[in-house]
C-alpha cells in the first residue's frame, strides 16, 4: 500500500465511520479496488486509523469528555461498551473470516439499506428523550447490545447504535450524539487490541500490530492516515446530524442499497 492509497482509505474511514453506511465495508471495498485487501498491514491500518476518527469526537465534544464531575456519563459509556467488548473477544476469529468475504458484506449492506427505509416511520411519534441526563444506565446497556449487531461487517456500528437509541426513546439528534460518544471507548478498545494484543501473520511469523507499524515507512503511513481520518471525521460529524434531521434515514438507506448492488455486481463480474 502506497501513501496515496493510505490517504484514500483514511478519507473513506473519516467520511463513513459516523454515518449509517458501514465504514468497514467501504474500506474493504476500497482496498479491494487497490488490490491489497489481503495485506496484513492494510488490515491493521483499516482498524487502527479509527483512532483518528474517534479523536474527532473527543475534540468536538471536549466539554462533555473533560467534565470529570459528570461521573454518570462515564459509567453509562462503560456499561454500554461492555457487550461489544465481550462479544468482540469471543467472536474475533469469526469476524475476521467474514471480513475477507466482500460478497456477504455487500448483501448485508443492501439488506441494511432496505431496513433503513422504514426506520423513520417505525419510530415516528415515540416519546423523545432530548438530553443525555434522560439516558438511564439500563438504556445505555440496551443501546450497547444494539451496537453488537454491527459485529456483522456491513451492518454499521453507527446505524445500530443510533437505531438502538431511538428504540429506547431518544430523539434522533441525541441518539446520533450518544452513538458518537459510544464510538470512543468502543473503537479505542478495538484499535488498542489490534495494535498491542492481536497477532498478525507476516510471512511465516506472527507479529504484534505495533511491530508492523514500526517497520519501514509504515509508521509515517500510520500517522498520516490517522491525521487524515481525524480531519475528515471532524467535517463528517459537523454536517451529519443536520442531514439526518432534514432527510432522516431514507437517504442513507437508498445509498446503501445502490452502493451495495454496485459492489456486488463489481465483485461478481471481476
């Protein structure tokens, strides 16, 4: 993977991490177009640059994350992230195996898009919780279990957690914001696991992620990728809630269907 390809993948990550369209699917399809989807550093890069994207959330909502007096906020995030952490460890090998199969991912992308077409009507008229203080510990845990649906590549962590929030009575805006907040501990854990704990097969040897990153030009690629993902994610977060409030989920549903069909046709023909 050269620097240009790394920047493109990082842009894709920054644009899609917080949208209900599956950033994982889009990065896999992008690396497949480049022909390097089987490279271990590319797989590591796709996971680790999520760190740059979540930093965008911390910066944009720094008052929330740096308010140490709001202990309940941190407890809610800790409880909400537990289901994904436990199930992620248990099913890591299975998830990785599915990640290497673009056709099932494209199908999930399409099916998820069809589901999003009806979400606005399903939750229309429900009582809306407008502030973070209205999210109980129980609601936080339930939203965390909703997020686990995103373990299936192509589902979208953002879509799962936002829908989970709305199912628990949160307004669309608050559900989106809580999804942003929940991404921080979730993706931080995933990135740290990929870099410091998980073993990656390089040739006939197994290496930790940080050992691969420190080889050759990988470190500069890693840093630039995270920086690009951070900047692009800042822009995506800034405009996403406004677009969601104006158009709802239907626009993202149609996008998923069209892009999923396009990806599916491309893979079946190539």
